[in-house]
C-alpha cells in the first residue's frame, strides 16, 4: 500500500505540471481596427493559450457579440473613430454581465459610463503599475512596475482616466495626471489608457496577457488549449506510472 501511494503521489505531481498552460485559457472575441506598430495582443493570446475569434470589422464585432458566449471580449480601436457602430452595443454587453478589455483614444459617453471612467488627459508616456495593480497580478513576470510608452505614429496614443465616484472602479496603473488602467464592474471590465503598440517590445505581450487574465480568471467557462508535445509526454508518464503501480500491487497480492 505504501508503494502504491508513492506511485500515485508521483503521478499526481506530474499531472499537476500540465495545469499551468491550461488553467486560465479563455474563449476570446477580439477586434482591432489597425496598427501603426506591433500588435501585442496576438502573442498575448498565445501566451495564455486562448481560443480566439477575430472580428473583421466594427460591424462584425457587434454581430459576433451575439454569437457567443465569450469569456472575454477584447476591443482595441486604435485608428478611426468607429464608436457609432460598436460603443453602445459593447456597453449593453457589459451591462448584461459581459467581460470586456478595451482601449481607444477618445471620449465616448456610453463607453465611459460602462467602464466607470472619464478621460482627463492625453499622450502621457510614463506609466507605473501601482500597489493595487501589483496585488491583482498586472505586473506578474515583468522586470519592473514602471514602463515608458512611445508613439508608434498616432495623433493620440494614450489617455489618462479619472474613476467614477460611486462606481467601485479601481486604478491599477497610474499616469502623472490620472489612471492608465481601470478595473471596473467588479472585475468585469478593464479599460487601458494606451494604444498597445506603444508598449515596450520586451513587455508588451506579457503585460496584455496579465491584463486579460484580470477579467478572465473568474469566468465560469474555461477553454483549454491543445496540449503541447511536452504535455503529452507528461500525460504518457502519468499513465505509465499508474500502470506500474497497478502491476506492483498485483505482484504483492
């Protein structure tokens, strides 16, 4: 019995190694209109192992919202202002309990209210992940809690936010004149105050993966990616160990 327990414990340990790559994957609806620099969202999804459906346009984003369910919707509007098409439907989606991570570069009353924010400034470059952001995990895996944005070619490349007075929103990242990341609606929304292609290349994908995880970790629906070769190898070892344990018990009987 002792030997069987030892084999079983080792098998459980190996099986647990499979979990980190799968535990937080999500079913994501993603729309970005254009990029002047690098799209860090796509590698961020890959880091997390997310299953991603990419909307082809603002109108397709609205159509796809109803085609879910989605664990998280990511909206990254960086170029033309197409809020007349998507802002109100996304706000309604949030009001119905949907989870959204969003960045844009202008004021919009529907989006501001839905994300519990107001725009108070523009084109700041120095961001600092504050204590609340560190506690939430926004800085996990980053070399520093501070970062410097660059302008990849936009007229407006960052926004500073104030928080709705009674909304319960929380700033996770600070610019000199306001917040650069606001977690709202009990963790269902995250509004980023920068166009993502302005992030440093060394941290862009990781920071966005962390940001997405803040809204995705408590969703009830978890979608696991296809296991990698190393994960299949560990699965094989677990099965092999289980077989050896059963054989050992048979010989001892």
